């Protein structure tokens, strides 16, 4: 009799191209589990849970079509023990396997759980790579060995050379590594933005199942029209749509925001990539190829800007995660401790920028990068919210949120809770920046120009208050520039009025 292996596949390991699937299917059985331990460790957006379960079910069907046997435990399956370890223990107890195997988890929590299980079980096991990322877990630590700060740009250039992306021999194409100066414009008034590409699926059955199992979720869903791509083919269609319809304007309007426009020129492929339905290299190559065959018309600044997000930021954040976990999850450089205001879960705030960013997050489980960084994240940092609260919100609400990429972006880039490992300065702004990059301020209850008094925009006083209260930690940061000289020049009364105004707002965040 042939020996049999139990191969465990987690919900974010849906890589159809993995070498495992080339092995003789009679030598292994796959185990996939929808479990309460995953739906309940944080309050997830309902669309996020539905997207994961749909993607997993389609993936399992694909494997079965290839002749691979899959034990798939739905959330409401009576056999389901509702966490990975208990399910694996049970299957190994009732069926006869000579070995079990799993793919390297991307989350520290699951990595630890499966390591502990391997040590406990009296059965040979194997751990395989997910064959998805372009760097190994430890590559970033090696690259920055002995350094206090990890400069993303240095890592990115190393990766460009390693994978020969946008290179001309040993040099970057057209002589520059970075074209950011040409990017990041605000949107012209008359611009025609292509309608977002969406799909349509009926998902009532999963919604009912979640309700029956009393899974507490956040956000909204239309069970008759689920819009997210959940198969490899659909994600490849999203990528084509991006490359053909959106890429040319991606760089220009990467940081722009507009009322009612929820995805602008962004690709919306983060879910597909994070669950590994599509791989980073095929995404990068597709975009580079579009530029190589049409370099006169496709702006290099857009292509380079997009590739930097994936080859640079995405791989870099994963490297930071594995270099710094588990301590990273405890970092709180500023010692912030406030609770998130209740309107983060309802969108019911008079601040138009926050209402737009939060309501679209509740509607679609999505906000683009600058909304996450410079609207919700900016507010949370200025208001001194506990990074644990901020992390839990981001980890729950976004369809693409998996801890390795969520925590490094939220706690690191957005909340500066790591004291400057990921970002060289805190990403905060007053109303000025928000007004420059969006049309949110027009028609807002608050007045973008006012710093104090009735209807003064909260971002203005909170901004100065933030720098004032963290002077000891930030004054020597050379990247902060004009802030402290301006604060120092401010008349005593003006400063006091600003601090008082901020104090009023901080005393009643729920009322904003
Ligand atoms: P596009 O703007 O079209 O960019 C293309 C791709 O580049 C993305 O799909 C993503 O894979 C990658 N990318 C871009 N920026 C980053 C970044 N900073 N870090 C890593 N990859 C990046 N991304 C997640 O995938 N999951 C998260 O949980 C997540 N949480 C975030 C929290 C905060 C506070 C911030 C500021 C950013 C977060 N990001 C996260 C990064 C980024 O906002 C999303 O990757 C992006 O908005 C996804 O949408 P898109 O596919 O349309 O991206
Ligand atoms: Fe946001 Fe202030 Fe502008 Fe209103 S005025 S949209 S609160 S930045």
C-alpha cells in the first residue's frame, strides 16, 4: 500500500501553481477548514469572511477536479472542531496517515500553533514553502543586518536587480529608480474615472450560515450581488482590467480622493494576492510587459510606482513582520491609550473625510492606501488612539487584511508605534493636505480653514496638539522640518487656544 500524507492548506494559501499539485494525487489527501477560531479572533467585515470561504470552496473544487481528494470542513459541518489543531488531531486519529504536512503560515499566530502541534504529534511531518513571495522570511533581516532602520528603498533596489525588473543591464531603466515626483497629483474636476470592475454572485447561503453560527461581523453586504473576485481566473481578469484601463493614471492619481469614488485607479488585487490566487511576479511582469510593448504611451512613472508597491513595499512589510514579531504587536511608541470613537463602526460622523472613508469601508470592505493612511490612520494617530484598537479595526474591516501586512502598515507606517522603523516620520496632516488631495472638505460640516472656534476642522487643532504633546519624541527628527520652528514662533495665546480646542475635541471624540 502507498504511504499517505495529510496536507493542510490554510485559507490564504490558495496557490494553484504550487508544486504540491504536481505530485501523484493517490499519495495525499488535502484538509481545508472553515473555523470559528478564524472568524472570531477579531470582528471581521462580513464581505471578508464571505470572500475567504468562497475562495476556499472554489479552490477545493479545483483540486477535486484534478483528482485530488479534499476533506473540506464547512463552518457548519458537524465534524468541525472549529480550530486547526483539533481538526488535524481528529483526522489523524480516525484515518491512517504516515505523515502530515503544512505550508508555511504567513501569520505568527498560526505559525506558532502548527509548530506546537508538530512537536506534540507522534507522526513525521513536513513544512513546505507557499511558493508565493519573492523573498524568504529572513531576507530582509539579512539585508539590513546590524542596521537600526530598514530603508525600504534600499531593499527595493536589491529586489529590482535580483528579479531584473525595469532594469537595463545593471542600471534602472531611463536612469532612475524612482519617479515619485511625477506621481501624486490631485484629480482634475472633469476627469472621467472608469467604473470599478465588479463581479456578481449570490452568497445568501454563506451569510445564513454565519448568522446561524452566531459569527459577529461588521460592515454591510448585498447577498444577491457579491462583487469581489474569488477565483484565480477572476483575479486575472481584475489584473487585465487594471493593466488596460487604470494603469496609465495610477501614478498620477495614486494619492487622490474623491467623494463617492471608492477605488479610482487602484487595482483591487490585494485580496487575490494575499490569499495567493495570483502571484506577485505575474502581476509585476504583466505591468512591466505593458510598458515594454507600449513605452511611448504608458507612463513609466505609473509602472514603476505600481511595481514599487508590490516588489518593494509588500515584500518589505513581510520582512519587517518576520524580523520583529512577536514584539512588534506590543509596540506603542507614543503610549497612546484612547478608544476608537464609536463612529468607526457606523460611519456616522460629521467629518466628511472620515464619513466617506469609513462608509465606503463598511460598504465594500475596501479603502485605498491614502484613505487608510491619511484619513482614518491620520485621525487615529492625532487623536492618540491605542494602537491595539487601531490594529483590530484595520485587521477586521479590510478584505485584504492579514496580520503580516496589516500590522506593519497600521502599527508601523500609519501609527508610528514602532518609533520610526517603517516610516521615517509620522504620517499626519492638518486639513490642508486633505483639501489638496480630495474634494472632501467642500460641503463638510467643519470649516477646513478654521483652527479654533465653532466648526473648526478637528484635524487642525489636533495636528498642532499632537506635535506639542510629543515634542520630546519628535523635535530632533530632521524630517519633520517646519513644525517645531512654527510652534515655537506661535504666540502663547494662540498656542493655548489651539491646545484648548484640541482638548475639547479629544474630550468628546464620539461627538465629532
Ligand atoms: P493598489 O493601490 O492598486 O496597489 C497595488 C498593490 O500593491 C496592492 O494590491 C498591494 O498588494 C501592494 N501594496 C500597496 N501598498 C502597500 C503597502 N503599503 N504594503 C504592502 N503592500 C502594498 N494592504 C494589505 O494587503 N492588507 C492590509 O491589511 C493592509 N492594511 C493597511 C493598513 C494601513 C493603515 C495602510 C496605510 C495600508 C494598508 N495596506 C494593506 C496597504 C495598501 O493600502 C493596500 O495594499 C491597498 O490599498 C490594496 O488595494 P489595491 O490592491 O487596490 O492596491
Ligand atoms: Fe475632513 Fe476637516 Fe476637510 Fe471636514 S474640513 S473634510 S473634517 S479635513
